[in-house]
C-alpha cells in the first residue's frame, strides 16, 4: 500500500508502507544464530551415575551347603544396627541426632578383616528415613578411609561393594 504526501517543495511523492519492505530481519537472524551456537557450546551436559543394586528376593535356597553369613546394616530412627542375618551383633546409637557413620566404618572394617572374601551387604531401612542418610550409609558400607600405622596418607579400602537394599523388619 502506497501513501502519498507533499514534500517541502510542494511536490507530491509516494512511499511504500508495506511492513515487509520496511523491516529488515537480517541483523536479528544473525544475532539469533550466534546466540544458538553460543548456548550449544556452553551447555553443560549432565552426567548421571547409575549404581547397580539388588533387591533381596524370597526365592528358593541356594544349592550349596555353605553356611550363609549375611551382613545387614539396619537403619532405624534411633540408630544403626549391624546384624548377621539372624541376630543383631552390634547397635550404634545416634550422636547429636546424626548417624555415627565413623563407628559404622570401624565395625565394618573389623567384619571385612574376619571375612575378606565377602563382598555383599544388605542395607535395611525403616520407613520415613531420609534418602540422604541412605546414600551416606551406602557410601560407608561400600568403602572406608584407612590410615596405615605410621603413615600420614589416607587410602580408600573397598569393603562391601555389592549392596542390596530393603525394608527393615
């Protein structure tokens, strides 16, 4: 659509008022292209760590006649318990409302010394226990920080890397 107007000299002129002829989108497209490339380059891609866990089942007993010694860490609201599958071996009370993970690590180190070939453990939790506590206790069951005598270096010792989880009795 063209409009007519009079200039200062009195001549009549026309100009095009169609928006597509007036609007220049090239600079905006250039900026958007650069912005998309910048965002793709600087994007942080999240990495997800997947930990293999097994859930205990009630299937038939194993065919071997080896006595089954189970290491169970029971997480209760009052504290931690270490059981052997049939009875509670040790109880660790909370300290200032927090689970005593250091004492748990020490006790699990003793168990690892008695059963060096054992690699599996079960963590049983009562309902309404925070997820953060589960992760903290799983880390303590999986490995411990050990300082050899006469040394200042601390090394990581693998305790029971195969962890099963379940509900506490």
